C-alpha cells in the first residue's frame, strides 16, 4: 500500500517540478538582421566618414575633457563595417578617448527605436547624430543603463 501511495504522489508531483517553462518577452524588440540588412542599416546610420573626438565627459569624478580637434580621428567605412581609429592625444584625459589606434570591426544594433554602437565586439553605448555631431552615451546600453560612465562627442 505504501509503495502505491508513494508512486501516486510521485506521479502527481513530478510534472510540476521536472520542467521549466520559458516565457517569451513580447516587449523585446531587438532587431536581428541578415548581413545584407545589417550593411544597409549601417549605411543608413549616418556613421560613414570621418569623425573627430572633441569632448569626453562624465565618469565618477565628473570630468569634462576637451580634446583638440584632430588628435583623435575615427573613420567609418560601411563597405567592410570597419572603423579606423587614429588616437594621437597625449593629454591627461588619455583614458577618456575610448579606443587605442587601430582598425576595428563595428556594428550597429537597433533596439526599440534606439541605435547602439559596437566596436570590436564591445558595446560602446547608445548613439545619435545631430547637426554633424556624433554623441555616444556609455550610460545607455542596449541591455541596461548605468551611471558614472562617459559621454563622448565627435564632430565631422
């Protein structure tokens, strides 16, 4: 009798603890695109061409570093999704110039109407372009937000 009761209780309890149900988040509007669609979006992103870093602000200390025009240059090439960084800045705010000189792959992810820039596989943050100014906000990431990070501004 005990074995039948044990078996019955096992059969009744097992279905409730044996599996996890994965729920889909219907609010997630992350765009997943093919390579061709990604290339089209990147060319429409407005990044193509040369940008000069002119200001880096934020961080825990709340710095506001002016970068001399021409010291840090980013050139976006949408054809190969590459960005070439020429970082010749030698001042105290070297830490806030984001990336060392070199060639890096980049991509743009659109999520819920906002654009996020990834360079060398690392998310730099939300970006927007207004009046020939590129602004990248490290406090606004595609999957979270934060504080004490940097906002960098580029000009054409």
